[in-house]
C-alpha cells in the first residue's frame, strides 16, 4: 500500500481526474463540452503513462462485452423497479439525473460513444486499476479503483450517481481483472449506456 502513495503517475492521474470532473459538473449548459474535453485529457494521460491492455481475442471481447453490458443493465433495471414498487424517494432523483445529464443532441451521442465511454474505461480500468494491481491484490484493486471512480461523481451533487458509478465500477473492475481487456469493458459500457439512454431509459 505504501508503494501506491509513492506512485507519482497514479497520484497525479487521480488528482487530475478530480480536478477535471469538478469543473465538468459546475455548469449544466456546458456540461457536454467540458465532459468531452476532460475525457480526452484523461485518455491522453493514460496512454502516455500506461500501456493499454488487451488480452482477449476479438470475438471474446465482443461477446463477453455485449452480454455483460446487458447483464449490468438488467441489474440496474431490477434495482430501479424495486425502488419504484416501494415508492422510495430515490426514483425522483433518478428522474432529475436523466433531466440534467442525459444526452439530448446527436453530437452528445457521438462523443458519448467515441470519447466518453472509451475514455472512462481507458482511464479508470486501464490506468487506475491496472496501476493499483501492481501494488495490491486484485480484489483490493477492484474495490479501490471503484471507490475512486465513484468519488468523482459526487461533484454532480447527486449521491445516486456516485452509488451507480460504484456499482458499475465494481462490475467493470471485476470484468477487467478477469479478462484483462480494456476493449471488452468498453463494449460492456457501450451496451449498458445504449440500453440506459437510448433503448430503455428509466424515465
């Protein structure tokens, strides 16, 4: 664990992510502009500091990525349905999240697919988790990287978004540790977002 604190690349990357995400969530009117720019910077930082890992064949990462993305959406759908059935107040916050952060213009969807989804996986799994795996056990690296991934979402002002990021982070972290393939988790994230924002949104 002491080696993590001495890992300048790791610490600098996490601090950079917090700084960028803090500014990303400050102004709704320019959210998608800043979010796109932030992820481009994090992608650049990641590929300079750490080699992108892909140990899964093409057919494997497409198949496992698609199935896992659908599975994760199913988990979230079950959770949302329980909240709705029990009339928990969390449902209102979910509606507000969709209203504030969902893509609404064509270019939002384009940058979501080409920049934001790949950027999050390249940085949080391909850089943060991979460097943690050098200093800790696989299990601990999944937990720590997921907590860090979740933490930047608190700047949104919605704890439900941070909770969703934690659950998704644990899922994708485990998937990455299992197959050691960034493209696989990118496909999984893409399928999940496709269902969440385009095909069957929760609002």
